[in-house]
């Protein structure tokens, strides 16, 4: 039984672990606290993935190493580089294929729809971090040290998803409360379902066409925030959303005391204009198609009604 190692048990890492386990693969899921989904073929391991030697031990004999890790958003410049270096080193030492879960930050401001071949031109600190991670991994691939691919997602939707929409709008809409959003409420925006990101990761790991390049997760929707919020409210039988645009001065005021929100202003270019991805290559080459948006929103609505999982069932 082939072994697959996943670092990170957020919504996408956990979904990928379940997909692999349900298809008969043995999964070793590595997090700091040993969390993640419970399944007979998922081994949950508590370890520091930034320790390259320990991670190399855990990757020994694995067919694929998936990087689904996510350091705290306000500590990316400090924590991502050493963590990414440890993951790349472990894949090389363990002779495992390396599949990275990435995002679109490395492109910087771009006129869409953006395809995977767009140049890396980051305008933010976080974008510079992501671009550097990809360049270093691709260099290792081109040198023949390890096979590498990256699956790039836009803003996440789904149960347990973490994104500006789920944090600033989705939770409030489901609670029937007013919401403020710092981006344009009426421009199209590509959204990624966490389950589709997981399916794309698995498809990329299995395809000989995937190595040495990046792939976009097929978008579940390109709806503007205002329409997406209305569809979510309908799925949950919640009151009509009460949305307003959050002006920059208000965001700056919140950012003074909230370290995560302080990271948001440099990313506003993703939200104050149309932000669309071209995912045609993934659909054609990897055979991944997106989950219908109404199914995604129903999942989010149902999750809001469920009690919190028991201890040990989440990261």
C-alpha cells in the first residue's frame, strides 16, 4: 500500500487525506498537534514540519509529499521560508514527489483571467514569499533533484474554509448579522472550494503531465461578493444579507489592534477589481471539474448548524 504524507490538516489538507484514504492509500498526516480526520488508513503524527531531519524520517518510503501547511497569516515572512525549505529538503532526501498547495499571490496585480503561465510579479510581502517558494521548488525540479508541481487556489469556500469572505461575510450572513467587506461587492471573483482543491492536489500527484508546472483549481464560482452572500443566505434560509463596503480608513483602524487584519491592506488589489482565474488547463489535462456552487453553499450552511467536532477530530 503506497504511503502519502500530508503536512497540514486545514480544510484542504484534511479533505485530501480523506480522499486518499478512501481510495486505498495509506496517509500520514503531520501537524504540530497531531490533529486531523479519523480514518483507519490515516496516521496522525504530531511533529514540527520545520525540522527537516524529523520530517525526512516521516517521509521515508513515501510516494508523495503534499505541502498543505499554513503558518499564521501575520507571520508568513518569518515562518514560511524555513518551513518551505524543510519540506523541499525532506522531499528530496526521501525521493518523494512534491505537491504544493499554493495561491495566486505571486502573480501580483494582473488583468484576468490569469493563466498559470503568467509571470511572477508580486507586489506584496506575502506574494514575494509565495513566489520565492515556487521558484526554489521549480529550480530543484529543473536540477533533477525532485519532481515538483504546485496547485494554486483562489479564495476558499466550504465548511471550515479560511478566507476574507468566510471570515468577514459568510459567518455574519449565516448568523443573520450585518457584514462589512473591504473589497468591491459587485465585481466578479473566482472562488475555490476546498474539496476541489483537494481533488486537484490528488489528480496532480497521479498525472505524469503535472510535474514542473503549476495548475489552477477549477473555480466553483465567479460570483461577486454581494450575489454570493445572497446565495449563501438562501441556502441557509437566513435573512437577506446586510452588506456594506468597509472603507480603507476603517480597515486601517481595525488593523491597529488586529495583527491578521493588518496584513490585509496590501492584498486589497485582489478584492477591489475583477479577479478571475483561467482554469482550462486543469480541466483538460487533469480532468478536474468544479463542484456546483450551490452544493458548496449548502455544505457551509449545514456546517454552521452542526456542533463543534469532538476533541481530536480537527487540527
